[in-house]
């Protein structure tokens, strides 16, 4: 059984696939405690891999995003296979501190060691995209040892304070202009006020 926080249908709001219709499977629990986390882990439902796939199949999107919390704590090959069996493209958003099962189609690595230190350093050595939450103050760690296939993204940290957020976004833009190997990732779902 897998502990599922929620399953919902929306648009991918961040990174390479921004704007893509997607079914989000948010798994419960995380091995880190980020100060800016916006996920409520207090409620969850026990579901089988087949039950999750059946719920996902109710939506027309080809793209499925398994997220959390930290999905690698529960994601297994049986769930990946069940989602593939219904013709879905399986993307995972992970902090990278735990290995992932084989068969995942897209890995978004979003390390949190910038905020939590070396114990949160990723163990993954490759990902499709790197997405780093940027607070405008601390420089992103050097992730050049990680093979990134489709882009390195800086995402302004959402503090909940519009004035602070504007300053962080401006700092993020200036950092990217000075370091053009990075791209900007905005949380467009928050801008559009959708889930």
C-alpha cells in the first residue's frame, strides 16, 4: 500500500514541462523539512498501485507527475508499471536524496541542500532537469557533477510575502542574466491561481 496525499488534475506549473496538462499524484511524507514547504502531510489515503492507476485513468492527460513530499520514499516499480500500463508518461519530482525505481520517464531533481546543508545533498547522478529554489541570497551549490539532460532552472522561493517575493524574483532574474546556463522557472499555477 502507498500513502497518497492527493490526486488531482491541473497544469504543470514549473520547469521544462510548464503549461502541460498533468495528473498529479502527491505521495505523503518526506525525509526533509524545508522551511518553505507548502504541502500538508497530515492527511493521506492508503492505495494500491492499481488503485492509483485507476484514479489517474479518470483524467485525459498523458502526463503524470509523482510528487510529494518526497516520492522516492514510496515510489516503486509496480506503480511505474501500472501507470505505463494505462499509457501514461511518468514524471517524478524528487529532492534526489534517495534512489528511484527503474522505468521513470522524466526526473525533475530539486535538491534542498542549499537550505538544509550537506545531509540533504542529492545522491542522484543524472536527471532530466535540475530545479533549484533560489532565495536571492544563497548561491546555488555546484551541481556540475550531476548529468542534466534538459536544463537547469532557478525558481524564486515563495515566502508568502509579496514584497519579499518581488525582491527574490528580481534577484533570480539578475543571477540568471549573469549565469546564462540557468533558466527561469516560475510557479505559473500560483500566478494563475490554479492548483
